[in-house]
C-alpha cells in the first residue's frame, strides 16, 4: 500500500480559472476490475490510522488523508479547493459522520457521485445520554471497534477482490484494540475518583464507556476562550466536587486550565483525543495506552 500527504502533487488539480470543476466520479460498482488502484481518502487522522491498519499492504489500494495531519477535530474545518480535487478523484471517502465533517454537504453538493463510507453510522448516542449529539466516536475504544468493522465492510464492498485481506487485517487490528480495551476496563474499573473536567467535548463517549462523569468542559466550543465568569464557575465546580485533576488536550492551548489549576491547586494532566499524532499503524493504540497511564495516575 502507498499513501501520500502532498495535497496535489500526484493528483491533477481540476481548477479552471478559479472555478471548481467537479470531475464526474463514475459509480464504482465493479471496482475490483477497475484499471486504476482503489483510491481511498479518509477525512481526518483517527480514520487514517484505522484505514492504514485495515488496508495494510493490500496491493492496488492507495490511501490518503484529506486534512493536514495537525488539523485535529474537523469542527471548524473549511474545505480547500485542493480538497475538492482530491475528493473528485477518490473512489471511496471514509468519514466519521455524526456531523464531524461539517463540510460534507458542500462536498456532496459539488460531487454528487462521491462514494461515502460513514464509519459512524448507527453510533449516535440516544437523546437522553450525556453523549447525545456528540460525534467523537473514535475516542471510545468500543465505538472505534465498530467503526473499524464498518470500514472493513465498506472497503470490501468497494473492492470485493480484496475483501478477505480487509477483513483479516481489521480482525487482527480489532483483536489488539480489544485487548487494550479490556485492560483499560480492568484498570479503570477500580478508580475512586470518577468526576473529571476536560478541555473540549472529545471525551463524552470515552467517559460513558469507562464510567467517568464529565462535570464540566473548560472550553465547550472549539476556538472559544472561556470568559472570566465561565472560568470562575469552573473553579467553583472544581472546589465543590473535590476534583482531582484537570485534563487538557495536546491539540489545544492550556492557558484556561492552567488558570484554574493555579486557583485551585488541582494538577493539569494531558489526555489525548487521538485526533493528531504520528502516521503509523500503532499510533492510536499507543495514544490510548498513554491515556490509560495518565488516568490511572490522575484519578488514583
Ligand atoms: Zn472535537
């Protein structure tokens, strides 16, 4: 398998006089016999890592990630003209779903034949859940396992000739993630302090899976700094709930958490939402294992 991060080096831009020309994407009903490799595009980092594992070294499949490696969550992502070009030439676009790809309607409007694999379909939390409306599915290992299974099925449907490889690779990767997940449940099951404060809403499904209670989010909307009043409310919550730790994410600035920490003497730890990192097959597993270590230390 090969993959590329260059935005347009190998895929010919279809820009004419500043106007986007959406190349008609032929329906790929018989892609196994297609003359060109199956071109898979993932929307962002966690799906790229999963696809890297599922595709493995399957011949005739290329993988690229649409958004730059440091993008993180796609809440505010604006699609570039080069992105549309990349999607115009994709045989399969793998998304997280649940509204994470805010640019999706723009993409499908321009590219009505774009074949989309929604890895988050069916993973929405019920309306009464604390994770209702939250699409950070991949941060929960249990939900990510379901994304991996759905991705393997979707890849197999797009390229039936390699279905066995996709399913075998997905099964191997899922076994490793399941093993880690079991270890996390065993390890976090006995933790005393279950109330946590996080930086953004990335951990709703994670907290649900591991029985943690997110009682405050320092910056509920990406990019917005909490006001002095919101900071002071969070400080009150930290004190009244005897919070043990504040959790920030490496992708976002830590000032607000540090202010709260100074006021309350509660330490700041880093939890990773696995939205950025190294592009290696084990990256998600390594980040999640580091999260386990952090939570054990922070909440003991
Ligand atoms: Zn997010």
